[in-house]
C-alpha cells in the first residue's frame, strides 16, 4: 500500500552481485529518479559539483523488472560542468536531483543546476541517449524572468532547488521548492502550471503565491508564508558587506518552535524598507485590508510605523496601514480598493526596528 509500512527490499547490483557504485568504472550514486517502461526500470542518478573533475555527469542505469538487477551498466546522458564546453549546457550544468518524465515520444530530464536556484530540463527521444539542453523551467529567485522586472533581478533569496513535472487532469505542473528559516536546508514545497509548446519546449514560469490555482478570487484570510517575493530594504533578497559577510536585513519565513513543528508560519525580520510580495489576485468588491503582525519599536509611542500596500514591487501605492508596537500578535486595518483584473499585492514596512508579518485579510 502507498502508505506503508515499508520493508527493505534489496540493493541495486550487477548480475555477479557487485553493488551499483562499487563497480570498477562506477561513479558515486545520488538522488535517484526512476522511469518504468517496457518491463524495465530506468534509474537516473548523479551529483556533480561545479569544479569536481571526478564526476562526469548524470547517468542512467537500466534495471530488470525486479528493480534491483542491472541489465545495462550506467551511461552518462549529459556532461558535468568541467566537461560541458560546446555541449549547450554551459551555465546551466547538472548539479543534482534527476527527475524523468515521458511526454508523447519525448523524454524530459529535469534537474537542479550548479547555479543552485533553478530547475532546468533536457530532452531525448530515447531514455538512455544523449539529452539536449532545453532551458529553465523555474527559478526560486525568479532570475531569467523579464516580464515585470529585469531578468537579472532576484526576487527571493536563493538556494538549491529540487522537483519534477507531473500531469494532472491534462495540465502539466512543475513542483519545486523555496527556502525558509534563512537556510537552504529548510524548504517550502511549491507548484506552478507549465506549458509544453508544440515544438516540445517549456517556457520559464514565474514563481507565484497562488500556484496551481491561478489567481486567488476569494475574500478572506491569506497567510504571509504564501509570499513569493521577499526583498530587503535595498530592494534585494540578500545584502553582503565588502568582506562578503551577510548582513541580516533579509525578511524570511519561519515559525515559533523548531523547523517542522505544527505552528503557524510568518515572515520575520521585516525592517524599514523591506518588502513581501504576493501573486496573484482577482478579487472584487474589496473594501478593507486587515493585517496581523507583532514587533515594531520598543517604545510607548502610540504610532511607530506603517505597512504600505502596493500593486507591484515598484508600483502604485494602494493604501497605508498603521503599525503600533506590540509583543503579541495584533491586527490593524485600512480601506483598500483593488485594481480590476489580475493584480499583485506587495507590503513594504516603514518604521523603526523590525516587525513580524503573520497574515492579511481582504474584506
């Protein structure tokens, strides 16, 4: 049954009993992805750091239907960075996280690159052939997207990316992750719809808050952890000083307690000028917006800051919400009229110290 309980089945091995990875020509195995076809299992693996000449690239090993006996030894389907010159993979070479899908008669190999923020794809007409680089599907920093900003402007702090494609009710999606807790080891699962064009190519998609559903259409409460864009007071997702040391001005998603605890997540460390962005909305008849926050200046002052609401990261100011110091979660509201049609919402904090941003409600 899919829910287990699972028991150990066996090691992948050559017909003489030698384990995969211990053969005289084997390279280390990592991050397996599998495809079952024609009563065979195609096992895709690999881990290739940018300057590691000992790793040749991602590989595929053909297994028997028992899932553990090797029928065909590993072959390399794409180059690692040191061997990529002239291959078409330059600048987007394989790092880890192989994922394989078949669409029609074409095999799509999705992988994480050495840039550590994007998922790219390559295609081939056979499962064991040389795959041709296709392009970027998604970047968890939105680098490469130039529809609402310049292509080289990041909108979220980066970290390695893992995921794959899946077709659900006739629509293809890319699953990927963004990062939380100011750490590349804490991750938030995400999904975006993608389009496979008639020529087989996949245009890069924007990262959003609404994901698979398309624009949000309902009034009500939206948790702040849905933010797809987090920028510091300089309009960047990270800031370093001249010595290369990170200055902690970055807002990030976290929660009270330990990572993984079933506690509400929120955006922490929003300082003066920091911004959180949410895409997309198509909600009518909105009259008010209400936010839940805590923090602000350690002061008895009644008024300590504002949260500005804009329709884009560099766009029109829609309303201003007053912020007062509080050690506990509290709410504040302001009138709001949303633009007609699909729009974004960005929240920019103006004030002393920092605030934590838990949620907002469209009313």
